[in-house]
């Protein structure tokens, strides 16, 4: 999985995920979120139009990041999910916990 920093503005950061978010790549995402919060990010938007697959480990790391940001007074939002990834979020109920937007512009 690739993690690309798209935009940084004060306490807001937009990242794009490409590939697969699974047990192998979950630690990379977790480290990136930890680095971002250490540098002052409190609002994270994750653009997922190029994320092809998410596993339970990927869901877990997304939920952990959302909780971490909430503790800091911030929020995690997801945008532009592919249909198969969006289905995983709906089936798991995560779409009720984490805001999911059609596009980054909607954030």
C-alpha cells in the first residue's frame, strides 16, 4: 500500500491510500497517523479512491486512528471509497461510526 500526503493545512491533513490496507500494511498507516498527530494534525481526511481492498486489520487500524484523533479533539473522515471497500464499511457498521464522504471536496 502507498500512502500519499495530498494536503497539509494547520491541524488538517489529507492522505490518499493506494492498494490494499491489510495486516501487512496496517502498521504503515498506523505509523503515519502517529507521525501526523505528533506533528499537530487533529483532522485527518483519507482519500480512498485507489484503495482496492480493506481487511479486518485495515478496519481495526482505521477505527484506532479515529479514536486517537477523537481523544485529541479531532476527527477522521473517509472520502471517495470504491464500491467494494464501501460495502465492507457498511457490512461492518463502520459507516455509522466514521464519516464517509463521496469526495474530498465534500469535507
